[in-house]
C-alpha cells in the first residue's frame, strides 16, 4: 500500500507539471470601450436651403447693379437738366422697390434661421447666420439713405458669409 501511495504521488508529480506546460496561455487583452456615437443628423436639406439663398442673393446683386446704375444715370441727368415730374416719381419708386427688395431677402434668411434652430448639429452655423441677417439689414438701411455702393458691398458680405456657412455644414 505504501508502494501504491508512493507511486501515485510520483505519477502526480510527473504528470501535473507537464500538463501545465502544454497549456497555452492567451494574453489578456485590454479592450477600450467603443466611443459613443451620436446619431447621424442629416444636414443635406439645410445645405440646399443655404445654396438656394446664395443663388437668390447673387441674382439680386446682379440686377441690383444694373438698376442702381440706371438710378445714378437718371439722377445725374436730373442735376444737369430738369426732368419731368413723372420721371422723378418713377426714379423714386425704383429706389423704394430696391429697398423693399433688400428687405424681402431677409425673409429667406429668417426661414434658414428657423431650420438651423431646430437642428442641434447646426448651432454654430445658426449663430453665424445672425451676421448674414445683420448685413442684409445694413444694406437695406444704406439703400434707403441713397448709399447704394455701400449697400451692394453689404449684400456681397452676406453672400460671403452664407458661402462660409455652406462650407461648414458637413
């Protein structure tokens, strides 16, 4: 019996370490948690709205230059010669139409304002849109005071700012 106990202990000593030696150890990997992804917010519609406003403002500036040129020519003629009251009234109506047209541009920017306010991803662009509104209002006030060149520059500034906003939308 002593012999069997000794033989069992000897066998245990021989087989146990060899069993551990054959077992492969897998290195423990530390996994970093996956970053939390925010839901994708589609800004394609807002980008299209900005592009449309850029087109509208660009067309307006194109015609604005022609109309203002006509107003300046007629005012120059009025200084040299006496114009009929009908032509003076027509010139005044054209100036008023220009001022109202600039004020109408603000309506499109207000629609953008509402769309940007609803989209949490566009909050920075929403803040930048305020500068566009201010440039249009400044252009309206300048045109009302017969400062047409400065009003045109202010309209160009609004186009530049809208273009920057469009580039920021991703």
